[in-house]
């Protein structure tokens, strides 16, 4: 039996489909239930990651856990992020230990090492930054460190950092770009390169990680960047997604420093007046839009046998057919 947390989400459901194709018995642990998972024969358990007893019960009779669920986004209350991303991961680790689970594959993010500056060809030796400008990367970094410590103490675990996952069915990145098409402004000089990850490739890597960990226990505790392996100009990629949605490219631009200052000002206003909605710009978003962030994925290729089977071009064609 395989347990996946967050199996109803974009990445989680893609992993579930791949596991179902391979004939695995699958259990999903989420706050909701999903008809599409029921159609695949997935057992569904409703619960909150912050509920230790519920997580422990969900892990009963399981040999592999894919911990995918997390609270994403760039704005919100710190306790909400901590509750899901940190406490939730603590509970998953505790349940794995309690039941003697043989493999934990933890989904993290490259944002855990982003300090606002360019990351070009960065590998897994990159340290965590001294400061974070958003709760998501901060709490995901904390969760990642919990898994690393658990691996040192004997829990077989691998940490994956897929970057900017997109594709058909995306409920975050693509709709965010499409919905803000008339508001988008290029930040910086437009020359920053980034990595992205097509959804099928991200799901494949999770399966590979579990399979390789089973036969190579020495991989436990390792971290892997995951991407297409082909850095692209960020704003060309954004324009390609807009084109797939039948929308015009971004034409306006703004200096990176100006965007950062606007982000700081809007954050202050939202905090002062207790505005719950996400600001149109934040410091973290300004930095991400202006900086290069692409990674050396040779470790994933070597240890996991990872090869991106869907190219960016093919992924965009698939996206266009469904938008």
C-alpha cells in the first residue's frame, strides 16, 4: 500500500495516476475527497496533516509515503504555513517511524535556498538563506530539514525539489498567469533564465525516487533538484503560456528595484490594515521575477535515472490544446 498526502492536488493527482498505471494500491490523505481518485480505485481518508492521530492512522499498513501536501503561495498568516508545512511534516515523519515505513519521498521546493540573488547552475550544495521574504519557502525549508534529520536517524527518505511545475490541470502557476494577463509587467531586464518542470516529468521523478531508494538505501537523506534540464528566459516562458491561452504577450516593463520597493510598500499596507488578500506585488515575487534560478540536475540524472520525457515544446502544445 502506498500513501500519498495531497493526492487531489495538481502534482499529487499526477503521481496517483502514474502509480495506478503501475498497478499499485493507493491511499490518499487529504482534507477533501475527489471523484477522479475514486474512479482510479484510490482509498481516500479525510483529515488534517496537523492532526497527529489522523496521520498515524492513515499510515497504517503502508510501506511507502509520498508527502506532497503543503500550503503554497506567497501571502498568508505564518501560523497557517507552519501548521501544514512544518507540523504536518513532523506528523508524517512520526507516523512513518511508528509504523516502520520503508520509504518516504518528500516534495520540497527550490525556493528553500532562494536568497533573492541569481542562482545559475546551482546544485544541491547551495545553503539555506539567512533570511526569507515569504512564509512558504521558510516553512518548507524547516520541513526539509526535519526530513533530513529523520533520514540521519534511520528513516529512508529522499527529498525532491521540482521547480515551477506546470501543464494541463495546473491550478496555480498557469491560471495565475492567465488571470493576470492584462496586469503583468516584466520585472527587470528580461534576460533572467529559469528552470521549469512539466507535470508528467515531476510525477515521474517521484516514482523513480521511490524505486531507486528501495534498491539503493545509500540514497537516503539526499536532495535532488528537478526540472526540464533546459533553462529558458522567464518572460519568454510566460509569453508562451499566454500564447497557449490565446492571449497577447507582456509588453510593459519595470526596473527590478522599483518592483521590490512597491512590493515592500504593499506588504506594509496589507499588514497595517489587516488586508487578507494577496498584494499585487511582494518582495519575494519581485525577486523571483527578476532573478535567474536554474539548477544542475545531474545528480537526479545519475542517481535516479531521471530523463525529462516530455519536452517544454511538447508540454506547451499539450497545454494549448486544453486551455
